[in-house]
């Protein structure tokens, strides 16, 4: 089983590898949340409004979910952080997904293959997985 330490290690690795140009302007935490059917991850500022927390779907603890799906979800949330959503950075747009903003960020960072691979796996497997395990 994956745990929160695993997530923290992945966050650090992915940030250094793909988001080195994005300053970590506050403390950023990551953890597993509840098991959900539709939401893979979320990012928000904690109550004190200084720290950021990324929460991933509790189903992702299961190693049946490929690691690249977990990584792509973390990267998706890092895109939001880089665009100023739930982070102290300047907000680049009014809406976090309008106009394919996140997808464009994946492409800009050379991650279009990862995005396609994640989308393929989710389309083929996610609802069957959830039906068996939710």
C-alpha cells in the first residue's frame, strides 16, 4: 500500500523534475483523502491561508492504480499551484480549467505522453475499478 510518505516523496521528485521554475512560496503538504468516484485530486489552502494542501483520491493507495496515474494527478494539482490557485503565486486566470489551461501546461512541460497515458488508463479502467472497490 502507498502512504502519505510515498506521496510526499513523489511530490518532491515531480516538483524538482518538472516544476523547478515554480517557487515553492509556502508550505505544501500532500495526503490521501477519502475514496471518491469522480474526483482524482484537489488543491486548497489550509485554514490559516498560508499553507497549501494537495489531497489525492484514497483509491490511489491501491497499487492496482498505476503510478503514472498518481503522478499525473499530482502534476495536475501542481499546474494549479503554478497558476496561482490555492497558492500565494499570482493567479493567471479566473478559472482553473478554462481553455485547457492544465492540458497546455502538461504540453509546455513535455508531459503530453503522460497525460495521454493517464487518460487512456482512466477511460479503459477507472469505472470498472471503482465498481469493484468503492
